[in-house]
C-alpha cells in the first residue's frame, strides 16, 4: 500500500505545483507507521528527521494539497494524519484528559446506520452531506 500512497501523493502535489521531496516522503512514511493522529513531538519521536519548523511547513503544504488532515483536540494541540482518501474511512476516539486521538473503524452495519442517520439529519436541514466524521470523547487507558 505504501507505494500506491506515495504515487497518489506525488500526483496530488504535482497538480498543485508542489514537489514530493525526500523529506515529505519520509514524513508520510512516519505518518503511515504511527497510524493515528500525532503531534509534532510524536512525529519527531516516531522517526521524523526534520526540525519542528520544517515539519510544520511541510505539514501545511501537505494539508493544503489534501494529503494531510489537521485535527484539533480538546487540548488545542494540533494533530496530523493522512487524509482518509489515502488510507480508509475511520472515526476518532478522543481523550478528554490528555488530548490523544486514536483511529477507530466501525463495523459495516454501524457505518451504514451512521450513514442513514447523517442522511436523515442532512435532509431535515437542507444539506447535501459528502462525508462524515464521528468523534467519541472519553478517557484513554493511560489517563484512567
């Protein structure tokens, strides 16, 4: 999957006149390895070999190009993950104490129920929903 992800990202960046540098490729590899939304310090701890300022700059470019998604947690610290178009549709578990965010994939039955509920809510308010994201907020195992 990694090669396909890199090819897709390279093409997305090319369309927006950005280069897929070795630093950006390495950053994507770290995001793939960590497999959950992470902070800049977690990226560094996970093997990112760039300074925090370079990470911020590259993440901003990748976000503008639709490759990376920035999430704000309850602690107002930005966390980053690859856009789900590059991985898979998922939702998030958010710790209300430390702000950690973990990915969670729902069963097909739950996903279908959630989709029906989103459709009903959108029609009731005159919206056309393209996608949905669910955040479940609680306390992670480390904070319990």
